[in-house]
């Protein structure tokens, strides 16, 4: 029981630290890096809600990140839309395109799905790169406005932007958590575990895969829109498959299918990347093999590994006490994290 | 007629796995399907449960034509199935495995999940209660919190039954439920199957263990090389010349089987 | 008409390169059921190795190619033994992620060793030849001929040697091959070696007419995937046909539609095909 308290305390502590962060760290640079990391984390959470929950590996995720970013960028810069209207449009469009792409791509299975979505991702990249008159091509899109004020809240300082991103991350994590522990989340996991068995017990695999895909595209779009308004400059490279691979890596390292994994993986990797600045673009010389080793020896990732370890220990101590236990009663409500 | 299969045919390229097969299953019966390896039994189940579309023929369940429906729709209509090789969700607990069986009777979707609506909470509780009930039924309530990876083969078979039962079926298709368990355990599983029919369920099962079939089945259909060669009560089947012929072609039924689990 | 023939020839030479890359990819998929996303990185490293031994050791182009073929074949075998073999019972998701890890590593490695700049490979075959009223560079002709020679050699190996027919048997039916008593490890190593060798040869052939840079493999591997899906995953004739078809389609697309979007042809083609036939054009070869 005190273990549970530890986890809860840990979460509360983390929350307090993130809330106070702008006052703890004085460096604007650090705050900037952390804000970026939180934006990535939103996208990785979205990724997890597809690849981690139902288990279909989409390689187009980064494409939807770019769709979110470019929708916001183009609507504010070129069409002069109100910021928040454009923001909403970015989310809706990412989800809607995700729906259409998913509708078609889930007709394919397994490897075909990965390859299909890779091609979709690349088409998105090429459109951004080549459609010069609309997107600015390789020159990119500049002058994207900061988020417009909402009532008394303004977002033109770094601190306020940090809080805005933090807010959206909190919402994302809440959705990820609620989803994981819901009947729908259980359904996703069932599809992940065995499509055949899932169908035998009356679950429509296609419908659930599609839903989880749309959810993940929505959050990719959200992260993209936040990115565009934070960095204020976007180019075709935000749709590049390598960036998509990087998000996948954050997820695997943190723990695929877990609740804390996306955050842990992203923060850790961004921190490592910062500390290994001298490596610059060649940091993958290190991270590539790490990814491979992890997949071979530790596929559950950091959070998954810790959870397993913790569960085993609890089980052992349960066994010690079990002789004295009364027959078990049906708990009225159980929260389970399966991995 | 409860389940009526007419002139069902399935071809895989040049191979005819099922050829113009008929089947009638009465409500409350235990109907066994036997036949040598590769006779087309599993394929027959795949067709009924919608996992493969038949090449021709019709399947009628409780008066509705279900031919060509997707498996999830057929499950919704009350046909549950187990697989020859049990594949459960190994990493999850027994209870979590069984709980998902009630999913098709629930409505909660994305927004229910996000807002933890009253419906979500009610259905969650219902699923949980149902899971405990079916675990009770198959005799495993004490293993509820055990992960699948930590239980025996026979217990896994029971969990697979429980999962099928959690979908509230009227007809269960069991594909070799007693494969890979010892004879004492086989008797236990047979008793469990009997208990299902006492609850008003109808059972269709594929099995190679003759002793079990003969004591359990109300009717037996024999398939050989995709064709139905005999049908009748256990007595009739035991003495049916075509059946003896078919089995003698491949040795004794019980011993010819190399059990693959 | 001249333009037509000219573009056809160009398309066939580009297609030759695609075909060689796709052949390796399709063989690995057919035999081991791994979509090797790292295959494009083998291709890229192959180009750099050739370039390096040509400039540093001053080796002749063809000698450098042979050198590169051996290096990349070893690299591919290494990736099989160190990564894919330990993962043989893992989920497809793990395979794909591992492949991504290898890809990221090799690309970064290339950047460390050779820098991010675009490099050019000098060729002594840049004269222009006139045949049947067409003008072609010698290099393009060489690509055409060399690709055919390599494919003929591969065909001979697969059809006429014991071990080659074992590879074919395994590609068509894994279980069947086990029954016949084929050593799966030997087959696996050999298949990877061949796929690496083909990638290196393709890269060396293509480099004089293209540029060399760390990300050069990405586009090629994606197109190779498109090709093997069009041709049927695991099918060797399919990869050959698909490779030439795509090369020609791109060449004509660039001339008659738009040069900017020629790279998109492959992907749009694939999306259309999989939309209409989700299991690929030639399903059933492998599950
Ligand atoms: N998807 C498929 N594609 C091609 N052939 C198939 C397929 N499924 C089954 N078959 C073939 O159909 C025939 C019947 O197979 P089936 O699995 O129905 O036999 P079975 O009676 O269940 O055998 P067993 O007792 O060994 O389980 C076999 O020859 C099998 O190889
Ligand atoms: Mg069978």
C-alpha cells in the first residue's frame, strides 16, 4: 500500500516541480528546451495511443505533426485567421485527414500498414517541400504569431508559453490515462494482443484501430500547432521521417504502451541530447545502438521495466501474507495498468 | 432449427477444405464434429464464425442468414468460439482477459472513457461482475489476479471457455478443447461442457479424444477430406462402416493423433 | 519520338538501380519476413565505401565496387547475426523498430565519417555515346549492362546451385524448408549477404550520376518498398519488373508531367494500389 502512496507522491511532486519550474530555473534557455520537450511529449503521447495501445505502427505520425503545424501557420500568416480559430482548425484537420488516411490504410495489415503509412508520410513531406507557392517550400514559413491572448491571459512571454504547453500536456496525459483504464482502452489492448481473438469475442478490430489512429493524429496535430506558435518558423524538415523515427525512439525508450513512458522517454532523451551537444547530429551513433539493444533485451522500456519489477516484488510479498488472507471479495472498482 | 448449415463449400485454390456440407444443430445439444487431421473441421468452424467467407452455401442461425457476416457481428448474435491453439492475452491477468469478453454487450466509447461517465462506470462494474461469474462457473475464481503466463495448460483452456462465455453466447464452438491436457483433466473439462448445456447453452465441439466424445455428444458429424461421411448418435457412428474405413486409413483415431499444442 | 526513346533509356537505367535494391529487400522479406528498413542505409554506406577506396587507395572503379560489395555484404550479415537473429521470435513491431535503430546508427555514422556534404563520385565513363540516334552517357549504359549481368549471375546462383534453390524453397515455404532439413541460419546469413552485396553494387553504379550524402538511402529504400509491394513481397521476378516499371514511369513523369513531383509517383502509385487491393497486387506468396 505504501508503494501506491509513493507513486502518488511522486506524481504530485513532479507536478509541483513542473508548476514551479519557471521560478526554479532562471535560465531562459533551459526553459525553452523544456518547453520544446513538453511539446514533443504531447506528440509522443499521441503516438503511444496508437502504436502502444492497439499496436499498429504508423510511420506517418510526424506527417500529422506537420499538418497541425502548417495548418496553424498558413491560416494565421497567409489567411489572417484569428489564432485560436486557426488552432482549432489545425486539430480538426489533423484528425480529419487522419480519419481518411486510416480508413484506407487499415485495410492493410502488419508490415503493409507500416509501409503504407510510411508512403503517406512521405507524400505529406513532398507536398510541403514542393508546393512552394503555398507552403514556402524549403524556405519555410516565417512570422507565425504567438498564441493570442485569452481574456486576461497573454502568451507573449516564454513563461506564459511554458504554462500553455504544460496545460495541453496535462490534458493529453489525462486523456491517455482515462483511455488506458477505460473499457475502450481494454478493447484497444485486446486488439493489440490478438486481432483474431478480439474478433472472436465480438470486437471490430478495424473500428478500434481507426479510432486510436484518429486520436493519435489529433494529438500529433496539437503538438504541431503548439510547435509552430512556439518556434514561429516551420520548414519541411518537421515532416521528415527521421523526426518520426526520433519520436518512436522516445516512446520505446520510455516504455511503449505505458502511461508515464512518453514523458520519461522524451525528457530523458532531450536531456541527453542537450548534455551530448558536442555530438550534435551524430548523436544517433550512440542512440541507434541503444534503441536496438533496448528492443532486443528490454523491449518494455524504462517505465515498463520498472512496473514489471515492482509488480513482481509486490507479488512476492503478497504470497508471504496470503496464508492469513480471507477469500477475496469483488472489488467495486479496479484500476489496472496492464503493463 | 437452431443452427442450420446448408451445402457449405470452401476452396483454397485447388484444395476443397469443405465440400457441400450440411449440418443441423439442435438447441441444448452437444454436437461433436470429428474426423482425421486435415479433414476440414477447423475450416468448418471458421466458416460458421465468420473468420473465412464460404465459397458457397448458407449458414442460418436462429432463423437469420449469417453467411458472410464479419466475426464480430456473428459473436454479437450469440455464437462464441475458442481456438485450437489457445491464444489468450499472456501478459494480462485472468480477470482482465475474461473481462473484455463482455465488451460486445457494452456501449461506452471514447467520450465515456474521457469523462468517466456514469455509463462507463456502470458497464465497467457489470463487466467485472460478469467476469467473476464466469470464472466461478469454470471453477477458477481464485486465479483471477494471476497472469495468464503463470497458469497451467488446463487452466488456460478454462479461461478460454470463460472468455467465450462472457460474451453471453447461445452457441459455443469449441475447437479441440481437450487437446494437450491429461486424462483426469479431460474428464473435468467434459463435465464443464456438460454443465454449459445444463445452463441452456448449445455446444458444438471438435475433438479427437473418442472416449470423451462418445460419452458427451448427443450427435456426431464425421468429416473426411472435406466431406461429411456420416452423421448420427454416438452408437450409430461407432458402427458406421464409412467411419471405420476413414479412420482405418490413418490408423486408430486416438493413436494417430500427434498432439500439437 | 526521340525524346520518348531517350526517356525510356534513362528510365531503364534508373530502374536498373531500383531493381537491384528491391531484389535484396524482397529476398530478405521472402526468406525472413523482415521488412528491412535499414536496407537503404546499406545502400548509402555502399556508395561511401566505394568513394573512399577510390579516392584514398586510388583503386579502380570496378575494383572499388567489388571491395564495397564485400564490405556491405559483411555489414548486412552482421546486422542479421547481431540484431535480427536474436529477435527471430519477437513481434513484427520489434523487427521494424530494430531496423530503424540500425538505420539511424548508420546514417549518423556516415555523417561522422564522411560529413554531411554532398559528394560526387568521379567517373571515367562520362563520355557521351550515340546509338540509334540517341545520346547516352557511358555510365548509364554501364548501369544497364551491369545490372543485367548481376541479375543473370543471381539467377544462375538461385537456380543452379543447391544452396540457391534452398533459398528459393525457404522463400516459398518456411516450414517446408525446415522439413527438408535446410539449415535456416546458413540461409539467413546468405540471404543477407546477397542483399547487402546487391545494395552496394547498385549504389556504386548509381553514384556517378547521382550525389552521395548520408540521407541518400531514404528515398531509394522507400521506392524499393513500393516496388516489392507492387511486385509481390518476396517475389524476385516481381521486383525486377516493378523496378524497371517505376524507373520508366518516373522518367516519363518527370518529362511529361512535372519534374518536381516525380519522386511522388511511386508513393501515389502505391497508395492507389493498396487502396484498391490491400493485400498487394500478388498476394498469397507469403502470408
Ligand atoms: N487458410 C488456408 N489456406 C489454405 N489452405 C488451408 C487454409 N486453412 C486450412 N487449409 C487446408 O484445409 C485443409 C483442412 O484444414 P483444417 O485446419 O480445417 O483441418 P482440421 O480438420 O481442423 O485438422 P486438425 O485435426 O489437424 O486440426 C487442410 O489441408 C489445410 O491445409
Ligand atoms: Mg483443426
